[in-house]
C-alpha cells in the first residue's frame, strides 16, 4: 500500500546525533512519490548514507551530492520510476545526476549512442595525458582519478562512484586527460558517450550543460580543499580522513563499510597522498589510539568519533 505520509522536500539532519540521522531520511524516502525530490542537508560527505541506500534500495533513487562549504553538504534524492518498455540502460541514465533534468531528446540520444564496457579491479581505463574522446558514466563499481607527480608518486585526486561521471574536463575543453582513470576494489561497468554527441546535446539542452559544469565546479572545490589539507595536515590526519568516509555513524567501534574492508595499505596511501610506509605507521598509530581495528591486515572496524578527533588534530 502506498504511503499516505507527506514527504518533506528538505530535511536538515545536522542537529541530530549521528546514529539517529538515517531513520528520518529513510522515512522521508518512503513517503516520496515517483519523480519527487528530497534534499538532505548534512555536515560531512554522505558516503555511509549512499552505501546504505545502494544496499536497501538498489536502482530506485537518483543520488546527487554537492559540497557548499565547511560542514555543509546537500544530497538530492529522487525516486525514479521505471516506465513500461524502458531499457535497463535508459533506467540507469535517469538515475544519474548529470542527466537528472535533461530533456527527453537528450536521454534518448545518450541511450542510443552509449556503449558499455566492463573492467576488472586494478584496470586502467584511460592513461594520464592521453587524448580521450568520451564522457563516461559509472554504471557499477568505483573508479579513481589518479595523477602521477613529477617525482613519480601517485596521488588520488577523487573517487568516481556509481552514477557519477568522468572525462568532463576533457569533453569541455578538448584537452588531454588530467590523471588516469583506474578501477578500485571491485569490477566496474562504465558507459561511454562520444565527445561530439555530448557537446551537441549541451548546446541544445541547458539543463545538461548546467549539470556538467556544476560537477566540474564541485570537483574544483574538492581539489582545492585537498591541496590545502595535503600541505597543512600531518600524515596520521590524512590517513584518518581517507578512512573516515567508510566509518559507520553508529557510536563506538563498528564494522567498517565497503570497500574499506578490502582496501590495501597501498590504496589508502594513494588516497592519503603519502608513502606506503608512512601510511603503515599511521594505521598502527590509529589502531593504538582505538580509532580502528584490523583483521587479516585490513581495517575491519572503525570508531567514527575517534577518527574525527584524529582528522581535526
């Protein structure tokens, strides 16, 4: 039976204790009608909520997020119905933030011209400084944009999660790739769209153009913050910050979220922007402080509150 509750259009959970935040969000989602949107305001990257929704409601909601400044994130959640006769690719495109408000012509064009490819963990989809003529959407799995420095050390710039895009900068300016795109801890499926098709659609569909430029702006904001953190924070704070998105909101020591339980020290070092041996020492220090627990060499449990203390110094 459909819910008769009135769904709020905006829900600010910043004043709630961490362990009590998901309940009101899930209740509001259950009250959403097809096509309706809920905006959730929170004070940290909502990776735990995203993972929970993917587990509880696979392929039912559009999930978009924007970071507006210190302790201000906004999440857009929209119930996306599957219409009769809609293909799996068509249904997926309607759940992607880049195409959330695109018109029917754009969606039909992308569905027609998109080509899907599958990659195994660790695979490189495109190399750094390459000519890359596609806009990509991640249909499943997680990618990372990784850049090699002049001294040969790799550093992850940002993750690219399910439903998110890559290749936007190269699509917009026609230049070579910024970093390389690699698959992280699990197999990934991506859908590629020729650059010319995307640029043509942007010239006609203002909603698509706004969405792609907003994603670029968001990544610029995150990269600026990352640059500041790399220069100002000690290694233990950077490693704690790399772990924090995968820490559950429940108080105390709780099982870590995927894919942290499968991540190696080398992968954490890449995220933290430091050497593997430095990361190993930081992980040992975090464990000694009771912020994490390891099992079989991987981080199996985390204490979010203690990790936050380490991040803030």
